[in-house]
C-alpha cells in the first residue's frame, strides 16, 4: 500500500507539470486555425450564392465573315507631272525684240522661228557681201571657161575658185551670226508661255518662250531609302489626279539605284502616254502596288489586340466569344492580312470586341 502511494505521487506531480496540457501559444494557434477554417467556409458559401457576372453578361457584337479576297499593299507618295522635253527658248545673242511670231497654245515644230530680235547690223553686212559674192562667182566661171579653151593658167583658175569659196564661207558665217538673233524651238511641242515683249531686250538664258511636248510626259517622285528593294520596275501604279478627279493605271517604268546623299531618297518614274488632261508641273499622287495576294484573309487593323502571347482577335463561336491568336502580314488602307489563325468562314467580331473576355456570352446584331 505504501509502495502504490509512493508511485502515485510522482505521476500526479508529472501531470501538474504539464505532461497532459498544451502550452498557451499552441492553444492560440489552434483557435486561429479554427477561425480561418470558419472564415473560408463562409467565403465559399457567399461565392457559391454570388452570380457569375462574366457568364451572365451578354455583350452585343457585330461580325464579319472572312473569305479569301484580292489584297494589295502599296506605297503612296506625292508626285508631279514633268516633261523630258520642256524648254525655255531664248536667243543666242542679246538684242531688242523686233517681232513675236507665235502665241500661247500654238503647236510648233522643231527648228521653227518663234521670235526675231533686231539683227540689222548683221543683215547689212550680208547685204554688202552678196554683190561681191556674185562678182567672184562670175570671175570663177569665166576662168573655168577659159581653162576649157586652154587659155590662162591653172593658178588663175585655182585663185578664182578660192576667192569665190572664201566669200561663200564669210556670208555663211554672217548668216549664222544673224540667226543668233532669232528665238528658235529645239523641240516640237506647244507654246506654253511667252515671256518676251516687242521692244524689250532679250538675252541668252533669260526670259524666253516656253515650249512643252505633251508626248513625253512622266510622273516623278522620291522615295526614302528604306524602300530600296521593295519597289521594282513593272510594279502596278495608280496615278491619282485629285484636281481633275481622275486616276490613270499604269506601271512603274524606272527605279533609281543611287540614293541622294542629302535627302536619303531615290527617284521613281512613270512614263505617261499622250493625254490632254496632263500638264507639266501638275501635282498628283503615285500609288505603287508592291504586294499582291489574290486569296488573302483580311480583317480591320483595329480588331487586332496586342497580348503577351502575341496578336489576338475575337471570333464568334456560337453565343460565346473566343479569343484566337493570329499571325499578321502586310497591311494597307486600314486592313491587315492574316497569315495564320483564321480559316475561311470564321466569324470575326468587328464591333463590341473592346468589352469582351474569352468565353463571354455574346449576341450578334
């Protein structure tokens, strides 16, 4: 009995020292865990009763059914109609304008005299030499006849011939000098402007008469060097003439290979057929088609959204919006080519896509 009592006392002491009870901090931890479990249960209960706004919201949208179409990308640049044969005819010697022989709008031929300057001094010199030329010609002919009759010497004949030919050359030179006082057209074309007046002094390279050939007009423009290799001779071109509300469709006839070191541009040209609507220095727009795809799937550029995964757009899959990653190609005139991600017949959402999420319910209007 005493032995049992002796063993019971240590057991009671051990229990009182905490052998069967948890410390205070552990009790607090258990209490917090229980509170968190109760809170999680309440949150799940509330979420279970809350309506799913993403699923319940119905967004009105408009769609476009994509089908293969002919798609062109182009380079557009301001241009100007110019002429290879566009000259300002002036005299070769200074003088007073004596007469003007043409008027604006008149068609002239190459070599035609357009105006005359006062060349009276040259005319007087020519007039003074002509009688002498006649005399020397007569002497030469007489010497020829005498020589045929074996009269006279060969030296006399050769001298008469030399004198006659020398006078001919002098008169030819005098006439050439006289012609320097004439304004002559070096091309065939139309008189576009007459900047001379009778009585005024005209000088070489100054005011004259402008002649334009409408047979050799061209549209010329400058492109930035970043387009080198992107346009080539033979590309389709539309020459847009906004002032006369007309468009001429043709091809690119020349592409410059050298880049201007100052402007960093190169020249492109389009030879124009004879057209009464075209005039030198007329402004126009050159639209060069440098890409064509006859079976392209295209969508408006605005529907493409940038995401971390890449370009994305929405299509209508029944009554739900579906996000689709796409690969884009060239774009022009507000449309972009879709290289992958779409198939013909897909319903691309083109209005209302700003408010959509993947899987959201939609209604097509």
